[in-house]
């Protein structure tokens, strides 16, 4: 990594939630953050659920988000890679986003090395083998037969249904908080993986809480928080990784 260049990580903006006006405020804040970090960024990683719902039909994509999409395209056009991880809310990304904005799409967790440090990057959903209900539903949703059927439904219905499901799910959920080491599936996953290989930084979204959790003297688990209430992100300067809050 070049001297003075940094790598940035963010997740869980859930743009589109809970309505256009509130989402637009957060979108403008996220765009301002991108505009701020691009000047010393070697790469930007967006680790899932940037959109509260996203599904690409062959000829149709969800309306909105023009400020964000335009800013990402501007950044990638300048030569800065932007990595976009699918989350459980924006899992159905195909060719539109990479073609139009230049993002590098990741459908699975990524192991990568930055300045000699190993990173494990993932949105964080689907890592718990005990969460069988979610894993089954995810497998069904991603199956070719279901995707064919879903693509035949009118976008007005599917987008309405997806937002309705998301709103009811979130309104019934207790505000996320740290459950303790033994009850955090991503920490348990990291602990098990560390028995087989060395990872310096695990970076996850999904949990909506900012957390920097030491696993041992060389390894840490980072929860990125979100852009609903925390407006937090992580930055790696080539030696250390720090969680920060964007006050802009």
C-alpha cells in the first residue's frame, strides 16, 4: 500500500429505510464521507446492506440513490477501487452496479492482505451454522428456480413487499447490543477460524453496533456499526485499524 494511503470500510446504510426523506439525509451524509475519504484512499470497502432492498431485473432497478451511485462512479473513474459486498438486504446484485458504477462485487467473504496484514472481510450473515432457518431461506432465495419466479413478479409488488417485511422486522427488533463473546456468532466464527489460520483483522457489518474486540495479541474482530444511528467506519493506515465516527 502506498505511503500515506489508507483503506476505508463501512456498511449498513440501509438506504431506502424508513422513507425517502429520512433515507436521503443519510445518503447525503454517506456521500459526504466518500467525498472526504477519497483523497487519501487506496481502496474503499462497502461491506453490505448499503441498500435496504436491492433487486436487479434485466431492465429494471430500484429507483433512487442517484447521489450515491454517481459518487461511487466518480471515485472508481478516478482509479480508486470500490469493493461492494452483498448483504442480506441487497443480495441480488448482478451486472448493473458493476457496469454502471465500476464497483468490484463480492458475493462471498474475502481474504486479502494489506501491507502484510491479513484481513477477513464479510457482511457477516450466514456465518452461524446454528442459524439453520436463515441458511435454508437464503438457499431457497438464491436458487435458480426461485430467482426465475421472483423475476416474473411485478417490481411494484416485490419492492413494496420487501420494504414492508424490512420495516416490520426492524420495528419488532430490540436495539442491537453486544450479547457477550459466547453469544456473538461472528466472534465464535473468528475464534474457530483462528485455530486453522492467522487473521489479523476480521471486519464485519450486519450487527449494527460499532465494536473493536481483541481475539488475541495479534487478532481483532471489528463490527462496523451502521449509518442508521452510529455513522461509523473503520480506517486502516497500513499499520493499525481504527473505528471512527463521521461527524460531517
